[in-house]
C-alpha cells in the first residue's frame, strides 16, 4: 500500500547542504500525511514528531562521488509510506542530509483528499453576521489580532 | 434511522496567544466543554509552547538559534529539529528552490530560518491532543492557518472564510472543509517578510496565496512556496496533489486552483 509513486522518483533524492553542523548518526524521520479518511487516527497514533535519532542498524559506508562518509538510516514504514534519511559527514561535520525516500501519496489518496475549491464572495464580516467558523488570512500576529476578523468570531462565540 | 434536521449548537470557542500569534479553537461534540476537552486544549497550547522553545529564531536560547550559531550539533537537538529541516528540504525541492529554510547571512554563509515550515507543522502536531477526543469535531487556527476534523457524518463541514488581503475587514472567498487544512501566505499583516529564496527579492505579482490540503504541514509549506514563486503561484499550485486554493494577485484579481473554467473531459 505504500509503494512510492514512480513519477516522484526524481524527488526521492534531495540534498540539503548543512553548514556548521555535525553529527555521526543517521536519522529516521516520520512525518504525517493525513488523509481525509482520518477517523482511524483519532486514537492519537499519528507518528508526527516521532523521529528516531541514532539509528545504529542503518548502513554506513563511503561513497565515491561525494566527500565524506555516508550513513543511511533504516527506512521507517509509516502509514503514509516509507521514510528514509541519509547523511554525509566528514569527520564530525555533516556535509549533506538527503531524504532518500519519503511518502508522496498516491492517486487513491489524492482522490480521497479532493477538497472543495474556494468560492468567491465579497462580504463584510461582523460578529453579528458571522457565517463562517474560522478565517484564514496572511499571518495574523497577536499585535494585529484585535483588529482581525478572527477576533470578532472568537468574541462572538465566547 | 431518521436524523432530525436540528440546528446545530454553536461550537465552543477558546483563544490564547503563543509564538506571537493567536490560537483559536472551535470545538463541538462530546468533549467540547468538559474536563477532557479543556485538558486537550491545554495540551495543544503546551505543545505549541514547546515548539516555540525549540524553533523560535527570536529566542537566543532556542535549539534552532544555538544550532544556527554552531553551538550544538543536530544530533544534540530534539529529534523534531531534524524532522523540520527535512521538511524544509522537501519543500525546497518541490518548489524548485523558491522555498528555503536557509537565508544568506550578512557575514557570508547560510543562516537557518525554518519559520516557514514550523508553524503548520507545530499546529499539526499540537492538534493530536484534539484528535484523541472521541466523538468530538474541531477547527484549530493559529494566526490564520488552520486545520479541521469532522467525525460526525451528519455534521456540516466547517465554514472557512478567506480574508481579502487588500481589505482585511472583508472576506474574499469561502470554502467548506470537513477534515483538512487551510493555510494562507501573504503580506497583509506583517509587511514584506517573504522572499523568493532564489533571488532574495519579495514577490511582486502575487498578494496572497491560500491552500486547502489534507495536512496543515503541507498546506502551510505549499502556500509559502507558491507565494514565493510569484507569477507562477497558481500554475505551480495546480500541480500539487490533493490540493486546491486561491491566488490573489497584486492587482486584486483572483485565480481559484484548480481554475474553475478548466474543462473536464
């Protein structure tokens, strides 16, 4: 069920140049990709945040094309697909972090996750006439909050 | 079984501030206003406070600031630091480099600023406390980025308004979301704080990008990346799986994604 999308194969290798950092371990990451059939996740089993550091069972070896030694963590089989990370280090300095494999979803996920398209309206919102539950807007800060639509909504409900 | 078309009671609402933005919760159902529900809300705020302590670039003592100064190694940091950096890497790749968690530093080299990844990710993680509440639906917003969960098949979807960047007292669009996330990037409230990492310049053509996606982690990343791509925002967004959205251009015109006039065969 977690077969990576072959079209995304070229995305599986990505490079992150990390300057000034060092580590000697590989990291296996898990990150969430919920689907709209998410009700089974209500038991709090989602793996977000459950990264595992210091995986020692991954492979370690030198590669010819890059400087330094690489260490590849075991692929973690998450419910969204496998996730695997490789680091390259020279001595105690990390020179690169590659996400070797990460979940990209599949056509069935995309179908399930089909979302509504925003419908254009033009209306002034007030606390008295709120016909929305929440407002999405460009980063609302605490300083700007008092003037925001969201503030009106919160006050209307309190 | 016949379900009466009863008028649903208004959701319980809570709001607190953390990480420099307001966090708003609308919650309905079994645990909307009981001890478990209130504890979950406290857990949400605690989770966000922990994220701030780890990732704030405004705090000299955060892990991300210490990592940026080279005082600690990645392996010393809590594991979510590597998780967030890998997300930033994936986002940079997906956007052809327009999105980056690295910024050129004044004195040379690259500085670390994962803010564009952290917010959505942190809210997604914090919402776990709410997801654990049975028979309870919620919509959790942090500074205009939000995620919704609806378990009740008879419940109406959450009604999400999209702010008009040129008239922040007005709504530009509405979108119903039962379960999913909505993130908006733009400059309405904070000035030009987003740049195209490829050029270092603020995007000119686009005023605001809203993304509707399965997770807030990726809705936030995609909104930021699309905004950074400027004139290519709508075209790029239409390539993102499971995603819809709305691009507002600097001249006030809009492009829904996928485009409403797109023909279907």
